[in-house]
C-alpha cells in the first residue's frame, strides 16, 4: 500500500508536484532553523566548557597533582570600551608547572599571551589606551582551546614568582580546572551566560516546529479534497476508507521526509551565518555549531513522524464514497474541558513564580514545558472558544451571511479554527518573545547609565578591602589632569571614625566615604554638599550610581578638608568629556598606578548585556520572519481546502439564488471570526506567560512592548485578512453548476 501511495504521490501531474515542493520547502526551512537553534544550544555549552580553565584559581578547588605548583592570580574584571577582558597572571615554580590550554608553554616574567582578538586590538589601539596596562611584551596568541568565542579578549601574563605570591588573591595550584568549581565570587565567570539563552533557544525550537506541522496537516487535507475522484475510483475497486486515508497521508509524509533531509542542507548553509550572530554577546566558533547523534536521529525520525500523525489526524473525519463525494462526519461539539491544557500550562508557569529552579536544566525543564503546554493548550482550546463565540454571535444576528457563517462555525468549530491555528501560535510566540525581550531591555538598559554617569571612570577598592593608598602621588594627579578630555576629579577617603553614619543603614553596610566639597563640585553627577559644608559623607557605591545624583545633598561630616586629605584613599572618581579615548586613557593610567584595584564604568557591564539583548532581538526577528510566512501559507491553503470541501453545498446555494457576494461574506466571516477572537486570546496568553516567566526567572514586572508591537500585530492581522480575501475569487470558479452534480 505504501509503495502504491508513493507512486501516486509522484505521478499526479503539476498540481501534485507543486504541492509536494511546497510542503518540502516549508519543512526544510523549519527543520533548518530548528537544527540551527539546537546547534546554538550546543555551542553555548561548548563555549563554556572551553572556559573552565579560567576558574583554576578558585579557592574552593581541591584537586591536586604531583607537579611543581603554578602561582595563579585572576587580575579581576578588566574592560576596554565595554568589552570584558579576562586577565590572568601566572608564575611557574618549576619545569612541571601546569600549562593552561591554548598555549605551548607558560609565559616568562615580562611576557604575555593574548587571544587573537585582543592581540589585534592591542596592535590597532594607541598604547596609552590599552597596551600600557600590560607591562611586558606579546610573545604569542592563545589558541581556540582556551577561548569561548573568536571575539574573546583573554590575556595570560607571566610574573615574577616572589612578587606574584605577595599580591592579594594569588594562590598556588597544581591542576588546571576542567569542571566548574563550587564557587561564587572567586570564579572569574569567563564564557557566556547559558541559562537564559538555552531556555530561549529551546522555546524557539518548539515554536518553529508547530507552524510546520500545522501546515503539513492543512496541505494534506487540501490534497484529499482535490483528489476525491481518484479516491472514489479506488473505493469502487475495493479500497477501504482507512486505506484511502493512508494513501493521502503518505504524500505529506514523503514531502516531510524530503524536507527533513533538505533541512540538514539548509542548516549547513545557515551555519556560517548563524555563527556570526552574537546571540550571547559574542560570535560562536563555526565548529561549535554541531549536532549530537541523538539530536540528528530525533529530528530525522521525529519530524516525518509528526508529519504523518498530523496528516492522519487531518483526515480522520474525511470519508470518500464510491460515488466520488467527500463526506465529513459531523463531529461532536468541543467540550469546555478543552481549556484545561491551556490553564495547566499557565498554572505551571505561575507555580514557579517565587520558586525558580536553581539549575539551568531545572529552569529549562520548568519553563520550556510550561510554554509548550500553553502552545498546545491554545491549539486545543481554540475550537471551543470559536464555538462559544459563534453561538454568541448567532443569538444576536439576523443577517443571512453572518448567520450562515456562525452556524457553520458552531457546527464544526475545529475546521474554522484549523485555518488560523498556525497564525495564532505565531502570534503567541511573537507576543511572548517581544514582551520578554522588551522588559529585559528596559530593566537592563539602565545599566548603561545616563549621559552624566557614562563620562566617568571610578577606580578603587571593593567593599571590605583595605585602602588603595595612604596618599595620592602628585605625579598621578598631574597625569590625570593632563589627559585630553579631563573634566574633574573626586577623591573618596576612608572614614575610620564612622562620621555622619546613617543609623538606618544595614549592620553590614560599609561606612560612608569622606569627600571634600571642592571635589564634589568638580563631579556634579555624584551629588553636592550642604551650603557652607567642607566635607560630605557619600554613601557606599554612591560613586558608581547608574543615574545622575546631582540633586542629592549628602550629609555634612564634622571634619576639615585638610584632615580628610590625610586619610587613606579608597577610590578616585574621574569625569571626562565622554570620549572613548579620554576614558580609556584614564583607565590605563589608574591601572598602571594601582594595579591591585580595578577601574569601573557603568557601561562596562551594561554594554555586554546590551549586546546579548541585541542577539535576542535578532532571534525574535528570526522567529517572526519564519513563523508568520509559514502560518500565512497555512491560512491560505486551509481556506482553499475549506472551499474545495464545501464547493457542492455552495454550488447548491448559488442554484437556489444565493448571490455570490453573500457566499464570499460567509467564507470571509468563517475565517475572520476565529482569527480575531483567538488572536486576542493568544496575545493575552502571550503577555500572561511572559509576565510569569519574567517574575519567576528575573523578578521583573512586565512592561508593555509599546506601539510598534501593536502596530506590527495590526499589520499581521490585516495581512491575514488580505490572504483570506485573496482566496475568495476561487469561489466563483469552483461553485459552478457542474459542482452541484453527484458524479
């Protein structure tokens, strides 16, 4: 039977070939993008695995080996123009000291290895912007084995053993880390943050598959409707309804198999392009975009199997009689219990608010399952909602076209909803994705700081660390003031006596820093003193606020400016004209003068997260541009299939005097009503799912995506109505008098 069905599928003329090619192309695009998302998930893991070595100096590591120890110090977070730089200092104690991956040997004192991207940046950037931070000379490049991305900025510098051992944070190690230690603050955190990206990519993978499967089922129904005479002849020679259904389903399964195979070709063609998209803030190595044998087997078997199931389900109520009439058994009305899966999916997402799983795998399992159940629930609940609204409209209308349309919808709401199911899912995915990314963007966008805070460089100690110096060298002050673009300088001093202490501060809150009012006058974004005050007590972290605090009046400290100048220095806050050259020159000067402390700017971490968000927005665009066209094709094919299924009843109505205009209105209303009604449900569900995910995963409140999104939705709905309208001219051609005959 299958062999016979295959022969019929490929020998049905141009119409059959066009149908096969359409299903094959849709499947190939969907599978290609599905494989790309799976490969991107694998690439995130591979990138992080290659950066495990950077945690070798974590205090929590207990691995040992019988080799010469290697002194190791993570220099701490270093940045250049918003790009993070991993800076490791090492010193060998003997010939058997362990060597990090990506290097043939350890750098000697005064030498360093740099990643290709950093080496290029050092060569192309003025020395006083970057290279002067690294005393010594570049002797080689770090290989891919130690890099998360081609864009990774990594430097391993050789130091004198005695000098490095005396530096804070240095410790001897005998092994290079090959797994993530149980650490928090003492892990450099090299690599990319994979939990949220893995989750989003996993949801996208499911979202890409749904419209393809729906399209395959819809195309199968159209195939059966347009081939009823051939199937009727088979019934006359003894074929059973089950065999006819199997023959009709084989065509779609064949196209799905071909599309799946071509999907792997599409993936290979997309692979170099996907590698350049900075989904995680940095590009992938192309070689990291690989698939496991299990993933390949699952896609090769799962997509054709899903196509076969979709095709069989699409035809389960269609029976072709020996007289050549395609009959549809009247289905039972959908039950209200159809909303249960939708409510269950939303309930699962709601349950995890305040109960976020601690592991990446746990988060993926929790949220991915919830989103997929919600998508499944929308498909299951759609017919019941269509029926409920159709019955409501039927009770309140007397217009013939509207009455016929809603009565038909109430009689078979599954058929009415099926035509718009693909678009509804695409709308849900788009709504949820845009809402999530927009909210994250708004909440994290502030991390880039406002114009007043983006011009400053802060260099100093972290909470709990000893002062950076007892007195500032005049040479450092002179060099800072000589930087082109220098605007002002504020010095934060220690407060050993707890002057102007805030009684409402938490018990473990560090003491406020003491700053002269003359300095605050040079850095207005930090705040100002009370009138007539000489010294102010600035609260901890006040110097690196994300937003300007120009209106903030700090408490007056009962101490003279001269006495404050004699206190140890905690940090410097330098304002510039905001140019990259000025800020990086200041950062380099301070890094050379005080190498045990760190320079910080608000855009350092904000820039990296903005790049990651930009990658997510690109991913959302990919989902939108992929699912909407496939869903639009599904809508067009479904409307045409509905016309073919009902051409005889419509032909009879035309013979009895029904005007063609009224019949077109019936078809339009049958498609538009479920589209508009369930679209509202999909948008509302998308916002609800996004809100619960954001609150659970990131403790963010949902932010409305704004007018651009709603404009896009209106354009999408208008396009869908246009697709429906474009199929209506077929009604005149397929409902002529000859269609009313039983033959």
